[in-house]
């Protein structure tokens, strides 16, 4: 059955992967709603943008009137809400944007979705879904052992994770109070093609290619669970299509690595795939810098629920996924050079405390 998917933040890193998968792998209609901030890039959708099932609206989710108009005109069956400010360091420097987009924007989306859902005919009303996409950072920080589960208590430690925790609570409340049919997901760190180069993996790849310093916070011992963005996109569609109403699903890659190990792996791959005698071994470019304020020590996702209930497991190992990602940045230099010529050029963020 063909459905109408409204994807907020669809020009972003994860959102564009979802949209590409929807257009290339299904018969659904897709409308991307994106404000096109620094991290939104329509080039990430160039391969699907000419498809007649694809549409785009440049709009801010905080604008309640615009959201009501878009819902009325597009009449979605499924909302996949990915639009968010997402970089911890930026949230330290400027938390206000995170409160507006992630909390007020989610409230605006919920209100528009609720009014739309209530007005649908019975058969469409039953099939409607509001899928809220969130992060494992809402759970706080783990010690050396243990995992985040769907029922782990929230303990956000950065302005970013606190704003996402707030949005999660709003979605849950709109389900329980108003009956809005929602599903929720919390994911671990994503990596892969079209990743904006302020995050660890793309920044390290690009700096290594250019022979620039490779900044590593503290001693590089912080641990993250890495999830390939294409695996994440597949998981999100599983949840949007078959997730149980009111339930949340943790999505992880089963790939825990310290930051310093990730950086060293990238150095080895860049040395192999793009040797440069003038630069020499990239590992010599590693530069340990003052740690991020309040830097969470370890994240690790238990993704057993989504495997058990929806049959999803990640397809990429970290080794194969990272090699593919480095190769993508080598093959798509024009893309990241255009991105880098804009508002962000690799400078240190998140120190204004």
C-alpha cells in the first residue's frame, strides 16, 4: 500500500539516508521539510530529487502555522520527525537554538499532527503514525560495563541531550494524554556518507586527507557505539511501518570503540587509500586537546528489542563500514569541499563555558 511520508530534517545526515531509502526502495510518496540550516544540504538528496514521488518544503518546524499548512496540503500517513539541532559542542556554545528547535519545534509538530490525525477518516486514522527519532545521549553516561535499555532512566548531561530528552517526554505525553499514535527510537552514534564534517569521523577523515591536526578530546578514552547510517535508516523504516504504538526501540550498531581507536583506524585507512609522502603517516597528526565540558564517558545500546520484535540487525561491521565511509569521502571530495566553504571550516566548538 502506498503511503505519504512527511520527513522533517530530511536534508540532514540521517534524514537524507531515510529519504533516499524511501524513494529508492519503496513506492511511497515523500515530502521533505527542512529549514536548511548549516547541516541541511539538498545535495544529499540530488540522486532522488527528480523522482515524481519526492517533494520539498523549506520551512522551520517551530513555525506552527507553517506546519499546519503543510499537514493540510500534504496529508501524511506517516511522520518521521528527525529535524533537530544535534551537535553537543554547538549546544554548549549556544543552547537557545536547541531549546527552540528540539523542544518548541517538536511541540509544534505534535500539535499539527494531532489536529491532522483527529480529522482523518477512520481507515486512515488507524494507520497514522508519528515516529519521533532521538538519541542514546538522553540516558546519560555509562561506566565500563552495562547498556542502555528502553526503560533506562533519563539523565541527560548536555544542553543537546537535555533538549532531546524534553522532546521525547513531549511525544510520550501526547500519546498517553491525547492518544496520538506514536513510536519512538533512540540511536547510538551514526557515521557514513554525507555526514557534516563537524563530527568526529568525517572531521578526522577530511583533516587527515588535508594533512591537518586531528583533535582528540582528553585522552581519547570515551567510548561510543557506532551505527552505520544506512543500517539506521533501515531500522527506522521497520519501526515506522511495524513498531508497536507507544513503544520505544533502541537502535545500536554493536560496535563499541574508544575515540582514539576510531581516529587511529581512520589514519590507517587514509594512509592505505590515499598515501601522501609529503604528509607522512597520519597518526602523527593526532593532537590531544582539552576535553569537552561534561563529556559522557561511554554509550552502549542494547538493541535486542528491535531484533526480537521487528527482525532488524545491523548489516555493517564497523571495519567494513568505516572503510566504505573513508572511500566515500575520497570519491566525493567536491561535496565536502563545498560544505566546508560555508559556515563551518573545522574550528573547535563547545568551549564557551
